[in-house]
C-alpha cells in the first residue's frame, strides 16, 4: 500500500480523497495555486505545496510542477480526482515513466477511451450497442457530409477528443450542416487543440444513463449499478440519481452487462463509467467511457456501501477486488444535487466572492461533500461548484422529499447560488413522476 499520496486537484474532490487516505493510514500531499493557499484541501492535508499562480495552466494543469511536487514530497502515488489532468494520457504516461503510481487506468487505456472514434469501433467489435454514425473521425466538411448521410439526420457533430459539452453541435438537415460543423470544429480546436470531428445520429429525448464499473489488474470487472444523469443544462449535469426509475430489471441487467463488456474490451482497470443514451423505446447506445472518478460517485456509494475512492487506491496499489458481482447489492434510492456559485437569474454567470456564512445540512441519510467554510474567498478562476448534496432513502419518493428538505436548510451568504433553482427542479411534477430526459430543463420553466 502507498505511504504518501499527492492529490493533483482542488475543492471538494481533493478533500474527499484526503479523508479516504487518512482512514487508510496514508499520508497526503495537497498542491494549491496561490489563491488557494487558504482553501480547505490545502489546510487538511498533511503537507501542502504551492505550485503556481491562479491560472490553471500554471498550476493545476502544469504537469512539470505537479511531478516536481510529488518527487520533492516523497509521495509514491498521485490521485488526479476529476477534471484538470484526470483524463490526460500524457500525464499518466509521465507518471509511469517516473515510477509514480497513477491512481486511475493506464495511459494507454485513457488514450484509447478518450478518443471517441477509436472507442466506438472497440465497442462495436465487443458487441456493445453503438449509435449509428462514423467509425472514424474526420476534419473536412465534405467528409462530414458523407458520414451524415449514412448516420441519417438529425446528426450530432462532436469533438473526437474532449468533453464537457464543448465542440458539439446538432445539424437537423444538410442545409445547416456546414455551419454547424465549422462552428463545432473551431470550438474543439480552441478547447482541445484537435480539429478531428465525429459524426453520429442524434438521439432525441433520451435519458443519460451511466454505469459505474470497477476493475482490478487481474481481469476482474464488476459494475455497481447505473445512475440517471438526465437533468442537465448545456450538457452539464445538475442532478443525478440511482437507480434509474425508468429501467426494468431486464433492461438494467442488459445495460450493466454491456458496460462490463465495454470495460473488458479495453482491458480496463480502476474506477470508470460507461455512458449510454437510452431512447424512450428502450433501445440504448454506448456514448463514451470516462476514465476517472465521477462527480456523482457518492450516490453509488450510498446504495452499495462501497467506498469508491478507497477501491481506486487499493486497485492502483495492486490489490485484487475483494468482492464479486454477486456480493454487490443495490439498496434504496439516492439523489445528488450540485450546488454552484452562479446566478440562475442572469444566465448562470459564475459568482465568485467571499462566503460570509455557510451552513450545510446534516442528519440521517444526508451527505454533503464540500470545501467551503465561512470566510472563504471563492476565486473566479475555477469551476463554480461549491458542494454536492446527496441523500439516501428507502425509495425514490422519500429521497426526493429528503433532498428538498436538505436543500431548504442550506444557508450560503456572500455569493449567489443555484440552491433555489435546484429546489424548483426537485418540485416539478414531471421530475417527481420520473418523466425526465436530457431535454427536461429546456421543456420546463427552469431555463
């Protein structure tokens, strides 16, 4: 087992990893930018190293400085969290060459899974249902038009590399394809440094379903059930829940088994998620594979009782899974709500500033993952998420009531938040009845 782990991240996920390491008897090293010197993760870790100024490129995305901090501190492993360098195959490869354990999949796995075109071909070969579309990426309008005709309109044009909703456009006909393609391609080039694009049939009004998987270094792969991540705004998730209320037991089994096949097809190891789009008809299609821990991992921990961060660390240290698929039982229902420093009344613009007072709820079945405290200065340079509020109850109806109750207790002053907005979503009759898909926000009053 590792003696010292460096956390190459910030915010609530860094705090989450520090706690898991402490419970395992592992020393922790935090890295921070200059504005984050007083951040909670920087204060909780056993050791803290400032690695640069506010800009992510000079701090949390600066591979050289992070590797230097790891070597200087004597850490023998790096946990990347999510975002930043977590899905950067180059970073993982440098860790491997420096004999530093990367708590995640290998660099080759990240590269193979991160390339959407390559991943789709792999899934097709493994018998995992895929969306009709190109098996290769293209970078010209002419090539894109040819593939769009094969996929059939409407089509989704998206970056072959990257994610987070960047480099994505929908073309509903050939007449608008060129403009949509060039716009998405320019955005992809600016965001990811790559202009290769991927064309596929646009699945309308689907649910966004992801399956959590764990895989060790010895070929053992299990799934921990699915999560419904359909409540999104601009491709960014707002609310997640597990299990998905729309799945029959047969369909759940089919999707989860497809996720395991997908993981085995790339010889995957560590924690990851396989993401699918589920049509109202019950057909589902592979979308992508995320090679990191997810923001919404707490709800899976609620219903399975398995600590995913600790499992990541054990797998990276070479330990085999201590349980089989038959050992995993899904119990109850869990919902997670993301609390962001943003102003829903003004196009969700980020709202950095000083938190005057912060009170976050507790009680039976309530969990808050956060790095905020009264007096903390929220910098304008990073993601606006302040906290993840998750709840567990015996069924979905009770979980919704518990989530609303907990949200109603949140007090954060000094910066604007989306707490009231999220409460409104949880109170929508269609949400309560489970009538949700990725277009839910557009179709309701929460815009």
